[in-house]
C-alpha cells in the first residue's frame, strides 16, 4: 500500500508536469493507472498512530496538493478548448452563410 502511494505521488507529479507543458495526451492516458493505484490504497487496516499510517497520511496530503495544483491548469485548458470550438463554429457558420449567398448569385 505504501508503495502504491509512492507510485501515485510520482504519477501525480508527472501529471502536473505534463499539464504545465501542455502535454495532454500522456496526462489523459494516465487516468487508468491513477485509478488503479488509488484502489490499492486502503488505510482501514492500519493503526492510526503507526509510523506507516503517518507516512501514508503525509504522502496522501502531498498527492492532494499536487492534484489541487493540477486543477486550474485543467480548467484553463478546458476553457481554451471551449473558446477554440466556439471560433470554429463561428467560422463554419460564416462559411455556410457565404456558400448560401454564393449559390443565390450563381
């Protein structure tokens, strides 16, 4: 379980790096791995005062912080894609209107 948490932390850091670089494909492709690692982590059997539980808590806190840093980058990318889609739709609409006018003249 601690090994899975360590792997998850490393993956969270890589995902943040990918997002900062705008490298979305590996980030999206890592979702399954992220979910698989998260499923392995179950602190139910740990003594809450044990060193293992404390180490796990620290690592999970770091993972949460990395995920929180990732969120605004994902939101910005989503907003940029939304704006790009709106521009494409406007251009397509304009092209259709031009074709209709052109046909009317022809």
